[in-house]
């Protein structure tokens, strides 16, 4: 899968074909594939999220979540600094 994705296809294989192929894998093969996918380093989407966070594009959402935590609308998520907890949940530590 070295080639770039374009229009939902990788090396002339559609996403639907990939999904169908995955459905035909054994449990062990799917587990191996899942582990491999999980082990990927940050991709373009992750990097864009980091840039958006650094640029403050999520500040309003974070404030809203913090307000929800303060008034108890998110039970079990209270912390001394809720923003840090949000970063932990999202893996942005």
C-alpha cells in the first residue's frame, strides 16, 4: 500500500474491495491487521488535528466540555484540570 490513495482507490483496488477482502480474513488475520493498523505513526489526519489544536480551532469546544464537566453533565470525567484529561483521552499528551 505504498501508493497514494486517490478517489477511494489504492493501486487500483477500491475501498469496497479492501473491505470485502478483510471480511474474508480469519479472526487471527484480522487481529494481525488491526494490530498493524494500530501501530501506524501519526498520519496526515493526525498531523492536521495537531495543527488545528495548536491554532486554537478547538478552543471553543474544549471550553464547552470544561463547562459541562464543571456542572456535572459529564459524570466520571471530573479532574483538577479537565483540559489535560481531554488531551489524555484523545492521545494528544
